[in-house]
C-alpha cells in the first residue's frame, strides 16, 4: 500500500563544495523525485521539498534513515541533514459550503 507524503530535506552545506552540493541534490532527486531546479540554497542550507508516495511498506523513519545514509555514502562524510515527513492523506481541514441564501445576503446586505 502506498501512502502520500511531503518530504522536506534541509542539508547544512557549510562544509560542502559546489560539486558536493550537486551530488546531494542528485541524491535527493533520485530518492524522492524532487527536481534539482526546485531546490534552493539559502546561506549554508540546501532546502528541498516535494510530494510523492512511500511504497512497499517503508515507514517514514525507514525512508529518512535510508535517505540520509545514501547521502552520507555518496559524500563519504558526515553532513547534518533533517528530513521532515508530512502524511498528506489525512490532514486536518475545514470545509466551507455556501448556498443561495449566502449569495442573496452578500448581494443585498440590508
């Protein structure tokens, strides 16, 4: 069963070269399908987020650990990474429905 998530990655790039940052971007794109053009660097932080599906029974925690380990393996060194997972299928929401009485009240507020 697949589950729909937003995954947000925040990577500390303070000690990374431009080449290493590009490698991290490529890994995130491979892991979660976020286009590298949609990733942003602000100061010493690379930010990327996007929506996709977790499949094969993998949990949020398992995905986050696999993603971080894959990035560390690619770099061959430690870099601080935060992965934030948001389950999108059952988010709280408010629904507002308006009928003709609401329209008439708006049209003629007296």
